[in-house]
């Protein structure tokens, strides 16, 4: 069973500094910010999808997504011109799983990624969240030569992630808090209680993919509170009409900001699907160094010509 | 060879270009960070001047995003980001890339352990003296060793007065991915093992109490945070010249749950401090394994010598039973089902089964002996928790714990030269778990020589 982590580590994450939020290694290398957002979003979704394929618990997957996201942030963070998104995603998942009670072998991880990259789309949110049971990832074929090369890359990238993050591998999550808060709010008597909890969790999962980097800018109590606030409005559960969120260390301003952030995800995802979805726009999101370089070059030519 | 030379030349050229590119990027970064810093300062000044904004209704905010925060994803280069700035931001920890170990000059080697080596070092920029521990990177088959990751993670999370402070993690040359990772820790003058070796007399009872209080408060903190240390022993307990004790060496530490996660390795804790349930092969264990070690440390402080110096697993168990008595279904229900218990043959006569702790430490008060006896309960369930230990009457009776400021100071070996190490078993290595299956192990004769033993003649353990 999962350990009940201590109060502090459950509540506190390292947050991105203002300097880290204002620039990134990729932008310094000339990657446009909107392209960076698209690639990071696709990479975060890929991590989520791979974790599900490997049947890892959501708490483990979420930690990997946060780690993956931290890696790209700030002028000293990883650049898309230096690191492939897929391998950073795979290494994040490998690293977090290794520290968890559910370690995965490099072969299992790489097979899952090989399978996912064989799919016609790189936006895995809709297809995989709608829980079609995927094929057995272990069975996906990986030639021995490819396996060995990718395994070396997996290890190398793992050590780069650790260096870039200064070994800050600890991630606090809002899921358990969310349940505790719902208990405190005494809503479990309500007929809609389970719908409410489900909806709140769904918001927390979606927030992991936010281009506003919500998990890197807000602490778990605020994320849990905002998810509950929004979910309650959506499923029509009446919460206390006082300022209950203050009990959970969240002020009105931060709550408002997060609720808007959560609400904006739908249109953001739609926009990404318009641009990169299967059979739409430009095809797959560039997920390797070469593909990102090519896309940057393509845009430069387009802009230069126009 | 010409070909070789030209290729070398090309490599060289590439290298130069690469270095140039890197340097330009570095400079850009520096400029950027500087600009950012100035903007932040300006903003902080502005914030200070400004009145707190009146908060609008939440409904409003939901419908109509607050003006000073954009929702669009593009961020203008160099623009002040529209992130909320609040007090929490200054309180929350941050992350950044590892610095290079070159920021430190090595002063002298302190100690080589089984998991790495430790040096005294000075940070060049600040002149501050620290301890540098190089992590051993073996078993790279699975990438970065999980034990090293756990050591860093658990130590990072254990901010406590009586746990050594991990300042940062620094790395060696980036070319070689796993070659070198170092923990930068506060430097302490002594470890309890080396210190005791050089003392003519054991610590005074009042000093022992202070040491134990500090130790158990650290263990209480770890256990409250779901961390097991799993290698408590005197060489992993540091002390400075102000009588302050700090727990170190998290090389074996890990998170645990309640109930404990299945299949934890029993290959933990240095032999002389290893609890009987581990020796008997349990894979589900918890806080009591640390408390057993605390008991061993208590005994060691009293006599200035390790309490249970077994030569191997079997001998360690023999020494334990000799001191604490033989377990029975009564005193330790279910112990016979532990993997290694099947091969034990134990004496049946009840009068030989008692603990001799009381008589072995004649100078200990009744309360002290009761505490030591409970810490060294064979049945893990019967050992007190760290919190219970802290509340024990032993610490309230005379002599009272000595104030740390009143502790004598000792010359520091770590501060000057390499320590010589008196032989003692080292922390267990990863690998095969030990099995006690040298046929049957017969403990039935264990107390045959008790009278002799007590008069100093020692005894033999029969292996059948
Ligand atoms: N912060 C420190 N300040 C001073 N000395 C230290 C410090 N940390 C460690 N030492 C010294 O180095 C020794 C070894 O350190 P540590 O126990 O962390 O390494 P290790 O290799 O894991 O040891 P082992 O495997 O032998 O238990 C300690 O016993 C102590 O003497
Ligand atoms: Mg040690």
C-alpha cells in the first residue's frame, strides 16, 4: 500500500522562480514559445499515455509528468534543440518508477514508447484517456540493436535530468489532499459525491498538461481546492457559502486564477488538436531534436519569405 | 597517420566551434538572468509601494480573467511574466542545476566507507568548510543507482536539528554521466565511533542521556516522516565540538508504509546493530529495526565497546540470545515462522531463557536498565517507539542530561588527518540475502557456559 507521506512533503513542492518562468533553454536556442508549448504538451500527454500503458498508478505517472515539465523550464533547463522530447519523457517515467514500489525495466519502458510512437497521432490525450484497452506493450517489437542504443540514451538522459533538476526528484501531489478536503467539506453524503470526486480528479489530471505549468507554480493544496471548487459547480454540489477555501490555505485570488486556468484547458487542447491532430494541419508534433530543428527552420523560411 | 591527424584536426575544430557556441549561450543566459534580477528588484520595490489590491468577487474572476494575468501561452522574451507573486513564492524551495565540484577545494580525506569516500573541503567562493561525500556508483546497469537516489531524497527531506544538513548535490565532469556525484554536507568534527576509540573513559551517564535524547529525536523525526534509516551505528552518528549530535549516512534509508511494503531486503543494518527479525530473514519490518540499533548504541555508549560483536549472522544471533534470552512463542509469537528460524534448535529449559542485561550493566539505574532491556526486546512489537523512548523516566531521573554547551571538546581527527579505522563490519553490500542454513544451527548449548561467561571465560556456539 502507498505510504502516507508526511505533512510537509505532501504539501510542498519546489516552485519555478520568476526567472525560470520568463525564459527557457529552448527559447534561448531560438524555439518559438508557442512551438515549445505544443511540444511540451505533447510530451506530457505522451508520459501520461505511456504510464497508463505500463499500468502504473496515476500518482506515479503524475510525478513523472511534473518531473518532465520541470526539466524544460528556465534558461538553465533542457532545450528542445539538445534533448528529444520522447526520451526525456521515457527517462522521467523510468526514474520515478524506479523510486516507487513499481519499478519498470528499461525494456518495458522502451517497448511502450516504441508502441506509442508508432501510432498515427502524437496527441494521445483523447485516444488514450477514453480508455480503449491498448495492446500489450511488452509484445511490441524492438530490435536488439535499437533496444541497446535507446537503453543507453535512456540512462544518459536520466542522469541529465538529475543534473538539470539538481536532484530535486521529490514531487508532492494534490490527489490525497483532494480526498481529505472533500471529507472535511462533508460532501460524501451527497448523492453526487462520487461524480464530484471523479470530476475533481479529472481536473487535477488535466492540469498536469497545462501550458501555464500549474504544478510548477502552485502548491498542492491550492490545486486540490480549485479542482474541488470547479467540479462542485459542474456537478451541482452545493459547498458551504463561506470562504471555505481559506481553511485549505488558498486565498480567493489564487483560487480564481487556478479556476480560470483549469477552465482554459479545454480550448487549449482543442487548439492543439486543430493544429496537430490526426489528419489535420501539420501532422505530428515534432518530438525529436531533428524534427524540432526542421520545424524551426520551416517557420524561419516561411516568415523570411512572407 | 595523415588520416588520423586530419580527423583529429576536424575534431579539434568541431570542439572549438562547440565550445564557442556553448560560451555564447552561457553569456546569453547570464545576461538574461541579470536582466531578470533587475526587473524583479524593480517589481519588488513597486509591490512594496503599492497598496494591497482590493479583491474582486470570485464569480467575477471566473467569468472575466483578472487583467494582469494573461491566459495566452506565448510569453514575450524578457517580459515580466504574468505569474502571481505572493509570499509563498519566497518560502517555497526552488531547483536549479547541480554545480560543479570544482567550486570546492579538497582539504583532507576523512574516511572511506563502503558506499563512498568523505573529505573535508572548502568552498572557494565563501571559504566555508564542508564535508564532501562522493557517492559510489556501482551497479550502473539500471542507470543511476536507486540506493544513491534514495540517500539523496531522504536526506534532502530530513531537515532536523539532529540530522546532518545536506546543502546541495554537486557533480564532476559532465562527460562521464555517472562518474561523480557528491553530497555537500555541513562538516562535523567527530563521529561517535572514532571519538570513543580515542577516549580513555566512556561518556558520563549525564552525557549519554543527552546523546540518546538527540539521537532518538532524530529517529522520531525520520519515523514520523515515513523514513527508515536502516543503518544506525556509532560511525554514522556525527558530533560537533558543541556536544551536538547529528545523524548521517542515509545510504540505506528508504520510505516505508504502514503496513510495510512487502519484499524489502533484509540485507540492511551493519551486523553488530542488526535486529533479530532481520537475522531471521523477515522481509516485512519497520521502525523497530531502527530502535534495536538504538539499543545497541545505548549499550555501546555505556561501555565504549560495541555491544554485540558477532563474527557472522549465526554468531550474531547467538550473542543476541545470550544477552537477551531465548525467544519463546510467548515472548515473541510467530517468530518460528520466520524463514531462518526453521533451522534453529533452541534450548527448552525455561530457567536459561532470561535476559542478563540487568547484571551486565551493574552501574545502570533501574530505569536505565528497563529502557535498554525494552529497546533490546527480541519481539519487535515490544520495543518502544522513538517517541516513547523520549518520554522514558530514565531521562528524568538524576543525573540529569548534561547541557550540550557543557560537553568537553575533543581534538578532531576528521579536521586534520585521515582516520585509522579499527576493524568492524561494514554496512551490508547489495546482493544475496544471507541464509542461515549451515545445516541446523544448534543454540541449545548456548547457556551451558553462562557461569563461565559471566566470569569472563567466553563460550562456544555449537554448529551441528
Ligand atoms: N558531514 C560530515 N562531517 C564530518 N565527517 C563526516 C561527515 N559525513 C561523514 N563523515 C565521516 O565519514 C564517515 C563515512 O561517512 P558515511 O557513513 O556517510 O559513508 P559511507 O560510505 O556510507 O559509510 P559506511 O558504508 O562505512 O557506513 C563517517 O563515519 C564519518 O566519520
Ligand atoms: Mg557510514
